[in-house]
C-alpha cells in the first residue's frame, strides 16, 4: 500500500512540474519577436526574446544581408565576386575592407 502512495505522489509531482514548465514556455513564447525578410533568393528568419525595437533591428539585419549579397552574389553582374570571376589572368581587383 505504501508503495502505491509513493508512486502516486511521484506521478502527481511530475505532473505539477510539467504543468508549470509548460506555462513557463508559453509565457516565454509570447515575448519572442520573429523577424523575417528576403535575401539571396531565399528567406531569413530570426527569433529574439524581449526585443524592444523590432523595426530597427529588422532593418539592420536586412541592410547587412543586402551588403553581403552585393559582395558575394554569383548571379548579380556587379557583385565583387562576379567582377572577380570575369578578371583575366594576372589582372588585379581592388576590394573593400568588408570583402577582405
């Protein structure tokens, strides 16, 4: 009989812990901002908890990705990578600090 009581108390305790943990997770999910955008022919997504200035951070991320695309895109004719790929043997190219 006492073993059944111990198991019952243990199961009840597990139930309480799981219940509070799920409530905590639900509360945390409510404070997560999801930022999305397009880059390099696909989409990006960032999730940040307790974000205060959503629009500013999203624009900052998008600007950095756009700058990277200008340098690294192999399908845009004016990107630094495309310019480099068009160079002839022993021809030099000046690159910016970010690309370096």
